[in-house]
C-alpha cells in the first residue's frame, strides 16, 4: 500500500515538471518567431503569444498525463493521441503565422470571387470588380464608416445617394433643397447637393467628394463622375472594371 501511494503521489507531484517543460518550449517557440518570422512587430503577435501559451498549458497537461501512465494500455494510448493532436495544432498555427500574408491574399481573392461588389485589391493599389448577372458593376464602399452599396454609372455626373442611404449617413432628406436637375434615361430627376467627407472603396479613399441626394427612392446609390473623375484612371476590360487611386 505504501509503495503504491508513493508512486501515485510521485506522479501527481511530478506533473508540474511537465508544465514547466511545455512552458519553456513555448518560450523558445515565441523567441524563434520574434527573431526569424517576418513581421515580428505585427500587432497580431500578442495574440500569437497567447495562443502558444495556451497550447503549452494544454500540451503540458498531456505530457503530465502521459507521464502518469507509464504502463502500456488504453490510458497511455489516449494520452499519446492527445499529445500528437496538440503538437499538430501548434504546427498548423506556426505555418499559418509564417504564411499569413499569402493566406490573407487568398482570402481577399476568394471574397472578390464570391462577393463581386467587394472587389479585389491588386498589387498596384487598384481595385478590380467583376460584372454581375445584371450586366452592371456593383461596388461596396464606405462613407464615414457606414457601408453603402453603389451601382457604377459613368453617365452620372455626381455620386447620387438614395434617401435611405442618406438617412443612415445622418442626413434628413425632408430638410434638403433639391436644386440640382439631372436628365436621366427615364426623365428628369432632382437632387440636393451635399459634400461627403470621404468615400472609401477597398484600398481607394477620396475625401470631400461632391454628391447629391436623390429626391426620389431608387434601388441603389450611384457611383458617378464626381468620384470616378478624381481617380488617376478607370477602365473596363471585358467583364472587369479597374479603379485606380
């Protein structure tokens, strides 16, 4: 009885050593990342340190459990499998961190394919959009931090906001003066002139953009020439629209 109690007690008391070993291993991994992997000043680094520390804690528990079950059997096999799983997670985490820039680029390209209005950022800072099923280009932008869905219209002289979008941006359409007159394919329309502090579309940002708020409801706001004309260039090639800052 006494000998059995000593062995079990030694296993429980010695478990802290495995946590210490896992912690030292985690510190070595963090030191390696800080010195070798690109972007060691990346703001996500603290998050990585936290994840590695968490994995070290869980891995230490697996090592301690492994040490307690020195005799072959199901418990030993389960401990070995759990340890292998955590080591695999740590390896995937390290690979993901090392190739995070490439993975982010793939993510942006997939988002551009699945959500054409989000666009795809090119290496030169331009944005590319794909023609949608209605044979028009749709662009997802932001005005003052608020998302706004635009229909690209090179025939519109101004950016034209729908009343609904204007309300979300803090304008009260009922108090505006609709002094601008526009000739459209469906007739004459009026708009209230406003100046937008900024329009952000992907990597492109323009400030103090002249715009109008439509007097009548519409399906979508229009991205017109008061924005497009201030870009260094834009072009349509096949089914792709390219905007350049």
